[in-house]
């Protein structure tokens, strides 16, 4: 990933839109970012990291803290980055969540975080993602690094450069896991462990199943000491015995079944005979009952015959009844017609009187019509005058409202003017506070840097004093060890001399005059050695070992003294001030920092409270302009309304000149007109009703006379027809044997009753015939027969059935025993095979799982083994650069010894020092040595990750501070390593205050701080 163009607005130290065009570097691949402390150098790294991942490059810069205090309230904080990755150009834009002024009203509103990602092809933009979540996922997919990996190998912030170098094994494991993506190997470990647990559970379950089957089939005593093969034979033998028992029980059951079938058949035959005897008794009883019902049947037959005769008279009877009803209706119509005729005569007389009354007031009606016509000629003027009067009232009201509004506008204009003067004063205070805020913040940053510098110097003093104290202790130990060594050496020399003299004395004892000495060859022995002391060879060897051990102890202490002196010499003070002076400075800096932070906090509160005062002032001005315009419009409207009021008054006076005084009031005029219209209408309606009532009454009287005549004739005709049909009915009734009308009525039956009686007669005759014939047949069949003893036969049948069921239950029980035993045997053999296979699989998987999870001689997990190999590859690359930067003195090694206890190891780092020939922990390196080692490790890490990760493109590296700890020679070597890195095409950016670095590297991005925010500019050869 190579940045092409970075744009920041209201971000960190940058108030306005600030664009950094990295293409201005041309062919240069390394540049320095310089500027005063607090100018915004690290903010550039934060902006790049925020654009890519939505997070700043340091964990302490997030959310609202990214917004610039120099920015205007309406300016949104946003960052955009155009970059090149694998020959494809991309553009990412991000806006963090922030507070902005509301567009309407006062107060602030929260703008949610936004993000967009585009692919660029010339001037065309193709949208790839348009939400914070989607852009984040797409960026990690494109770059193939997360924000932590990005900080570790591409953009290393202040204070984190040594993280990988000095991290403990566990911490280093977490870092390398992210870079090497070894979580896949951890997944393999977990899967193997899970398979081991599953397989162990499977074996346990299968063993429990086998044990459960055997315990279900046999008792514990029978199973004691038996193998799986013995149990298999026990199953086979028992199956044979149980099968034979089942076959014997089956034969007994079948014999009992045949006997039970015979007894059941005898019971069935006996029940059939007993049922026939019961049927005979039932038929005899029913025959007696039917004989008793013969009289009832004959009575019902007689009733049916009379009903059939009465049926022949029903139609004639109905005709007479209908004629009687018609006669009654005709007489009723006759009476009603006479009553109606009387009513019509009364109504006709009343209508005649009413029409005479109407004719009496017809002269008044004519006068009303004339007056109404006169009023109609004046109606148009009165109506127009009324409209003008209403308009005049409306315009007068509007004129009054406008006058009140004008007065309110004048008061409001005065209030806005006073408010604007107060806001202008507040704006001046805010501007002064912003300038003072920037100055105070700049001073606070400088104080913190100076305080940090003093703290570093104090730590150096304290470290030096501690090491000097250790050196004093070591010198004392050296003196003691030297004395002990001198004593041990003297003792050894003394014992050695004594032992040699003792050996000479022993040799002297064996010398004989005339024999040659085995040492000197002399034949004479005038001064033979005499025995002086008893010293053994063991005492001499012990003294020699003690002397050697004391000598080694002296050498070890001397080595430690030289090493400690060398460490003290490595401490270089940047200040010549004493520790006491430095501590006093630290205290003063601390007090001033606290004071400045308090001032900043107070100014923060003030600026937040007064954040929108400039906008309020601008809104006030706009409101005054708007108020003036509205006031002018209102004044114009007031003048126009006043003219309309005067014109309406003149028109109203002219319209009412020809109208009589009594009718000039519209209310009186319309009431009079309405009253006349009502009188005229009422008279016309009353006259119309009277004429209509008279004509209607006259016509009704004529119709009533005609209806009365017709009703009388119809009544006479109906009476004659009824008399004729009654004579015919009486003749037919006498012919059918009915003495009177009552006997005829009693003989009538409804169709349902008649049908029921006929059905009773028919059913009785059929049943009587059936019972008589069946009784005769049954008596003939049972003649001479006896009833069987059913109870005795049933007792024999019950006993046979009980015996059969008992045998069947025993057979079924034995059959179930054989079935269960057979199933247990099959399951036993099946689970036995499965258990053997599961145990073998458990052994294989368990071995792999234990090895992968670190249960081995080196206590090394599979993932950590891969990480160690990955780290070895990085160290191989890093040592090449480290040797160059340290003139071959240092070399990084991975500590391979096992840690104590069960702690996992294998990722700790040590440094081999050629000066001492010893390995020591990387934490013992000085600041400059630590920086060179960290730089070599970071450069190697970037190379290895790019080579091993395939699609990851690491074409850029940014480093924030650290070069100030190097001496000139080391600085030159570090720059050489970085220059070699840029030769491979990688872009390297460095934040540093070191002047030599700016002189050595020609390209420079200068960050300039002002009281309105920072700006940037590239300075390079050819620019």
C-alpha cells in the first residue's frame, strides 16, 4: 500500500482542508517529517490510520478527540486518502462521529460516523462500500492487515517501537499470531483436543454399554474373572438351554389349546338350544297378547270407515263456509259505505265554508304585493351597501392589526440591536480565548516534552547510581574473593610442597648405598630426605580444586565489574545538571503542567459554551435585515388598507341616498321584505289548500253515494248463494247416514290420524299371522327335547381356557427371555468390536492431541512451534542489519531453553554481545542499542510478512521518533539501512527532531503551526 494523497479537515492540529500530495516526492522514497512539538506531525499518521481503519494510530486518540480546536463549528471533521495497491488506485473517505450546530434553532446535534470507499480509474469513481462497517471489512480484505498489524509493521507510533523486541514470550506470541495468521494451527490443536475428548467419551460409553449388557444377562458371581471370549461362550450355551425350554412349553400350550376349543364348541351348541326354548316362551306370550288386542283392532276399523264417509262431505262443507264468509264481508262493506257517505257530507260542508273565508281577505293580499314590488326595486342598493359596510369593517380591523404589528416590529428591532452589541463583545472574547488556547496548548506540549526529557535524565541518574552502588558491592566482593583466593593459593602451594617432600622422603627410605637413585642416578645418598609430615594426595587435590574455584569466582566477579563499568559508561547525559537540580525542575514542570491543564480545561468549558456565538451574531444580523424588510412590507400594507377604508366609507354614503330613512338599516329592510313575502306566500298557500280541499270533498261525496248502492246489492246476492249450497250439503249428509252436523264433525279425521289407524290395522294383522306360524313351527321342532346343563358346560370351558392361557403365558415369557438373550448377545458382540476400534482410534488421536498441545519434552505447542520458526526467519533477516548498525557487536537469538514449571517458552529473545562473549536479555540494551535492534527487527518483520503472506503489499513504512537516542555513527548506520530499504521501492517516512537526520535525508515534509491551525509543505531536491 502506497499513499498518494492525504486530505485532512478539522482534524487534530489542522483546522482547514490540508492536502499532502505524496506524489510530489517524485522518485524519492525516504523523507523526514519535521516541525515543532505539537505542530501535528504524528497527526498525519493518525489521519492515514483513521482513513484506512477508522482508528487513530495511537489508542489514546479516538472519537471526539480527533476534532481540531481551531476549526469552525460548521466545518465537519473528515479525512480522505487516495492510495495505490497492486497497481489499483483507491479513494477512502471517513467522517467520525461529532457534534455540529443545528441548522435550525440553537444547540448541537450529533453527526453519525460515515465512510465511503471508491476504486479510481482515470476520472471515474466506482463505489465499493458506503457504510462504516462495510468499508472497514473491505479495507481489511484489500490490505489484508488489521489495525494492530498495521501499527506493528507499517506505521509504528511513539512508545510502541520496542514492543515486539522486549515483549515476554506470551505477549510476543499474541503479536506474531496476528502477523503470521497462526490461529489456523491453534484451530488444529483445538480440533485434535476435541476429537480426543469425543473419542475418550465414545470409548467410555461403549465400555459402559458392554458392562451393562453383561450385568443384565448374568450375575456378578458368574462374571467374576471371565474374559470377553468366556462371556461370548456363556451367551451361546445359555441360548441353547433357553431355546429347548421354550420348545417344551410350546408343545404343552398347543395341547391345552385343542382341549379348550372342544369345550368352547360344546358351550356354543348348548347356548343355541337354550335360545330356542326361550324363543318358544316368548312366542306363546306374544300370541296371548295379540288375541287380547282383537277388539281394539275391530273398533279402529269402524272408526276408519266412518272417516272415509265424512271425507265425501268435506268439499261441500268448505264451500258453504266460504259463502258464509263472503256474506259476512258483503254486509260489513255495506255498513262501511254508509258510514263513509256520512263523513263525506260533513267534509264537503266544511270545505265550502273555508273557501268563503279566503275570499274575504283577498283585497289585503293585493296591497301586500304592491309594497313587495317597491322594496324589490331598492334591494340592489341596500345589498351593495351591506357588502360595502362589511368590507369597511374588515378593512378597519386589518388597519388596526397592522398598526399593532408595526409597533411590535419597532420594539423587536430595538431588542435585536441591543443583543447584537452583546454578541459582538462575546465574539471578541471567544477569538481571544482561541488564540490563548492555542498558545497554552503549545506551551503545555513543550512543558510535557521538557518534563519527559528531565524524567529520562533522572532515570539515567538513578540507573547510574544504582549501578555504581552495585559496583561498590562487587568491588567489596572482589576484595573478599581475592583474599580467599590468596589464602587458597597459599594453602595449595604449602600442601603441594609438603606432599612433594613427603614423596621424596618415601623415596629416600628405599635408597641403598651403591644402588643408583631412580631420580638423579647417583650411587651415593649423603642428604636423603627425612619424613616431616603426613600429607595425602586427596588433601592436595582438594586444595587445588578450592584454589581453582576461588580463582573462577574472582574472574566471574571481575567480569561482572567490567560489565557494570561498561554499562555505566554507556549512560550518556544530555544535560550537565545534577540530579537534585533535575528533580527540582521536574517538580516545577509538574506544577506548571497542572496549571496549564487546568487553564485548558477552563477554556475548553468556555469555548464549548460559546461555540456558536459567532453564528448567533450572524443569525442576529440576518434576522435584523429580515425584520427591516418585513417592517417595510408591513408599512406599505398599512397605507394601502387606509386608502381602502376611506373609499369604502364614500361608496356606502352614495348608495343609501335614494333609500327611505326607515329602510336604510339593512336589518330593518330585510325583515320588512321577509315579513311581506311570508304574508303573501301564506295567503297563496292557504287559498290553494282551500280550493283543493273543496274540490276533493265534492268529488269524494259523489263517489261515496255510488259505493253505498253497490255494497247493498252485493249483500243480497251473497245471501241467496249461501241458502242454495246449504240445502245441497244437508241432502248429502243424510244419504251417508249422519243424523246431524255434530255426528259428521266427530267422524272427521286428519290425514295423519287416518293413516296411523290404517297402518295399525295392517301391522296388527301381519304380526298376528307371523307369530301364529312361528309358534306352530317351534312347538313341532322342540317336541320331546330336554334343556342342556349350560352351567356345567361353562365351568368345564373356563377351566380349559385358564389352563391354555397359563401355558401360553409361560411360553410367551420364555420366548421373550430367548429374544432378549439373543438381542443381548448380538449387542454384546457388536459393542465389543466397536469398543476395540474406538480404543485404537483414541490412542492415535490422543497421541497427536497431546503432542500438538505441548505435552512433549520441550513443552512446545504446534502453533508455538510454527511461531518459533516464523520468528527464526525474522531474526535471520534482522541480524544482517543489526550487525551492520552495531559493527558486528550484537546478534539477536531466540532463547531455546525450557522455562521453569509448566510455562510455555520458545519465543523469548536474547542478544549476544561479542564484547563480553555472553548472552543477555534484550531489556538490558541501552536506549540507542534498543532502537537499532528494534529498527532491524521491524524492517525484517516487514520483509518476512510480505514474502510469507502472498497478497499483502508492504510498500510503505512510517516511524515516529527514536533517532534522538543514537550517536552520530549509529545514526549514520541506521540511515544507511533505511536507504537500502528504499532501494527496494518501499516508501519510508520518519518523524524526528534530529538535525543530522534532516541533513542526511534531502526530502522533508515541514509542518508549520499557527494560531489558526497547522499547514504542511514538501521540501526536496527539485521542488
